[in-house]
């Protein structure tokens, strides 16, 4: 018997966007359409009017196969089609064209609110989900204590889930999906809602159901460390199309190079219109990864340099440039300024070096200030450049998510044996 449990053949998904009416629209919409275009109706050209809806293809000609026991990662930017594809595989929505063959029961965890009835208690939803998967009440009871213990929501088991926090909801939903023995487990980015410790438990459970129990896992995440740790194979989606399918390492590298490098640098060609003061104007600012073979990719280990070119118009003033490096949550990570001095009139370049193994993963915004006489700020640019630092270090067997710190330097440790 073949080990293929999922076969996707030329799947496409089309959505119609716009405001034209269709057969499913109500009477009010049809009357409005008649009032807007009475002559079309009289001339019998309503089909022509209907056909002018704008088409949007969320997926286009996707084909792949998945084997039993495989953990397959799906990566791509928001809007790439990952969630649409998983909804089709979960039978939540139908493809416009193409065919899917699935062997085995499918349990899905796609978004908070999916799969549970809000008016039912946690206990009742466990049995409801088991029944949907085709399990008998006796089978569900055998797994019930294990589900509750894993989820950690025992105190609220007889509370309607509409009163759960998003974290509680995800805890119970994942526990149900993972423990009711589906042959195929589909997990979307929703795990990001849970706390760090529970995410770690989920990662371990997905590894276990794949390697020990031979079940198939489809996993979507923007956390590349988690994808690399869980998956040996990944699909890279872009704009609804399958860009690459293969071993996880080169796929992740291709994704990071394309989407997670320097996102913004700025340049002004004319000093008369460039930002700044009557003494100093900014020509360009860019963030450059230092000594990195993957052009544009900034990892946590990558040293970077911040290059600013500027025109000096007044050589008599004491000037310097200061940077504030701010996270995308608005937290200032560090500040650094050049030496205050007088410059010859003309074009200059200032370079600031930021060492590797200092910044945590995440998005950063560069704020630039022009300072005169050591302490007078004469110009501020709140967002002169932005970039993303990615974490690609292998961390199997440990926490796979983002550490909750502003910086993440590698510090020196010393261990001493003090005797028995």
C-alpha cells in the first residue's frame, strides 16, 4: 500500500470581489442594481453586468504529495495562500479547480474560534470534536484525562468556551486536536497565541505524533527556528503559487533572503531638498549586513553597519549624528552617536558598527538625530531605515520561540564544582 496520505493535484482557489449582485444576493441588491442600470435590464444584458466581477486567485495550480508520518512546513508572507490551502485541506472550503485525495481523519487548528461551539462547555466541546472525527464516546473517554491534563484548563472545563481567553482556547483546542488520534494534524500560526511553555509542549507533541505514532503534520509558522526543528521538508508559497518544494534548509534560506532582509533604506539625490538643517543634510542611510554570504540577510549572528552619507554646508559648527535603535514595539534597544566635531564643507560618510550576537530576533526601526554643540538636537527623523533580524540557529530539544528579551547577547559563563 502506498504511503501517500495527501495528494493535491492542480488546486486553484478563486474569489470574486466587488459589489455586483449574484444569484445569492437578496431582493434589495437586485432592486439597487435595477435602479443603477435600468437599460441593461431592459436589454437583457444582466449576465454581461454580472460577469464584470473582479477575480482574485488566492491559489493557482498547486500540486504536491505528503507521505504518512511526514511533518511538512508551509512558509511564505501574509497573503501567500498558506491559510487558504490549509482550509481546503481541512475541507472548510472547496477549491475552484483541481482535486485533493486524503486518506485518514483530519484534525485542524487554524484560528482561534474554529472547531468549538461557543455556547458549549470545554467538556462538551471535547466530546463534540471527538464525534466529528468519528470516535465513539468510549474512545473519547479513554483520552479525556490526558487531554485535560495537557491543556491545563481543568478549572474551567465546565465553563462555556465563549468565556475563555484566547490562550485558554488554544490550549484546549490543540490538546483535543493532538490527542484524539487523527491520522493528519493541521496546525496554523494560531500557536503564537499561547505562552512560551505551552508552545514548547505543543512542539514536543507534534514531534512525538509524527516520529513515534506515524501521523502526518502540516505546520504553518513564521517562526523559522520552529519550522527547521520540526520539518525536514517545506513548501514556499508566494502570491498563491508554489515557488519551491524541497528540503527545509534551502527553502527557509530562500524565504529569508527574499523577505526578511533589509526592508528599507532611504536616499535623497539633491541636498537642496534633502532632510536636515542649514548646516547638515542627509544624503542616504542604509543598513548593511557585514561579511554575510546571503546578501541582505541579517541573522542574530550577523554584524551590521549603518552607513549615513551627509552634506555639510557650515564648517564652523560642531556637529554629530546619533542613532536610536527601536524595536517594532517601540522599545529603545540602544543609542549611539558619532564624535562631535567640525567638518569640512562637502560630502561625508559616517559608519556605525553593530556587533553580531547582540540583537534579538524581530523588527527594528532606526531613528536618526542631528545634534549641534554636543547637546542641541536640531533635526530628528523618526524612521530613516528599518530591518529585520532573524533567528536561524538550531535549537533542538529546547525552547523554539522568540526569547522575551530586548537584546540577546552571547555572554560568558563559568561553572565551578564546589565539592560534595
